[in-house]
C-alpha cells in the first residue's frame, strides 16, 4: 500500500453534514491543510465523496 496526500482546497460552508463529517474523519480542518493517509479502499472512498473539496497526490 502506498500513501496519498490529501489537501483541503475549498470551504465546507453550505455543504451537507455528511460531507463535513467526512472531512473531519480525514483530519482536515483548514483550507490548505495537508494530511497523509494510507492508500486503502476506505480512505479512497472517503476522498471520492468529497473530491470537489480536496486535491489528492501520490506520496
């Protein structure tokens, strides 16, 4: 398993509660914040649900 870097690029204001909780679960609070996660199906599914709010890079 590789690693991915997830960066929050847009605000969660006026987003659904589910999307806000997904961002929290990923560890993202502020715009521009970067977190690193394992490249697992669970994490990729979470990223897919908020792909319009984040950017993803291979680490």
